[in-house]
C-alpha cells in the first residue's frame, strides 16, 4: 500500500511516521519512486501506538519491546523450519 493509504489505515500523521521510520520501528519497502507498506506494517503501527498510548511505554522501551518481539518471531520461524524437517513420530 502507498504511504497515504498506510497513514490512513494506521491512523498516523506524517511526522509520527517519519520518526518511527527513523527509529527503525517501521521499515517500509522502498521502490524507486516511493515507500510501500504492508498489512504487517499496519499491525505493527497499531502495536506501537497501543504500547505508547495504552501502556505508557517510552521510546527506549519501544526499542526493547520491538527487538524482543522480532527475536521471538525469528525463533518461531526457525522452530517451524526445524520441525518441518523432522519425521512425524519425532514431533
């Protein structure tokens, strides 16, 4: 989705989006003409907004939480790959 579609779907303003990209909390796909966002980016933006708004997490805390969430997702992918290669009786 385009940047404008993302801003609408994520309910963000441009300044906030630019800050979040600068912090690497969101990493859009960049084409030669513009940035492109996915539904996962929208979900991550909602997660960040909830952490900041509902839970009062500061920017440093957001860094830590997102890093841990990313590690968790990576470990889940690695585990899924390992278990796909195992015989059914070993699972």
